[in-house]
């Protein structure tokens, strides 16, 4: 029996020294202890700017809103897979143009939603009496990792006022395996992102939940570390094999005497 104890000690020691990569291989977006997080700024409402690869939905009315023609619901379109849909969408193509009914290709990239609506109302004024345009961008999304295995979600960003607390609520809240006091919001280019650290564990910290999310933001809730359970999950299969081999060896040794 004296052989088992030192082997087990060596094995456990190697796990501890190896750190979180073995115990928690599914952890993402880890930052050093001295990481300089971005300070959260006061939100100032801004209009959305139309960008390349955005997908637009347009509603067209006449007489300053009296419904005459609703392009997005009065017709159907066919997707690339041949499936008919009840809503027509218009992609912003590689050159910044959008192909619209009657107008053909028009440049919309770089304009805000309000600027684009005003521009299109002028253009459609040649065909309709006092046209009224509503535009929506339908493909803007955020990614939310709430801190539980297999629960990550991709959420659409319906407005310019979707907050962090809205996103957390949409994925069912923070599970018992997540840290409410360590919520990271990653924003911007992947080679040099901004990282905000949010604390939802207190009412005072919950005020940070009013942080307004932007397209392509990543919301990540840190996972609670349970070293004992993690180590147990790793060593039990190996310990079972070791015990089987060890007792088989002892049995054969006793038989051979």
C-alpha cells in the first residue's frame, strides 16, 4: 500500500501546478490580475450608422404615414435556398449601395438611419405623395455567455437602447455556476478590444446594468471555480484504473507465492 500514496501525491501536485488550463479548460476571455479594464462612460444616445453587410428592412407609406404601400409585407421574396419569406430585406453590398424597388442602387453606407430615411423620402417623392420611410437594421447581434455550459446565445440587437441587464435577462439570468460580480463586456476589434468589468452582485453595482450594448459586443460571465469538484472529476477515472491495476497486481502476487 505504501506505493499508492506517493503516486497519488505526485499526481495531485502536478494538477495544482498545472493551473486552470487543466482544471477549467472551457474558460474563455481570461485577463491578468493587473489588467487595466476600460472605464464605463455615460451613455449618450446616438443614431445608428449604416455599414457594409448590414441588412435593412424598409417600410414605405404615403401621405406622411397614411398606409398606401408597405414594401416589406405586401410582397414575398425568395432566399438563396429557394424558401419564400414574408418580409423583404435589402443587404448593404460591398460598395455601400442598396438595391431598392423603383430606385435601383442607392448609396446608403455611412448615413445614419435618420439621414437615410430623409434621403429615401426625397427619392420616393418622385413616385408617391409625401412618402414616409421607416428603416430598421435587422442583422446586428451580440453574443452572451452567461456562465453555464452550453448556454451561450446569439441575440439580435433590436434598438440603440438595449442594455446589459436586458441581455442577461434574455438568456435566463446568471446561473449558479456564474459570477455575478465578474461580468465582462468585450467590444471593438479583436486585436485591440475594450474590456469592461461589471459587478451585478450589489444594488450599487447593478446601476452598471444600464450600460448600452453595441453590435458585436461579447458579454461573458466568469465561471465559478470549484477546485475540489474539478480535481475529483479528473482523478476519479485514473484512480479507478490505478486501483484495478494495483489490486490485480496484489492478487497475482499472492497467488504466485
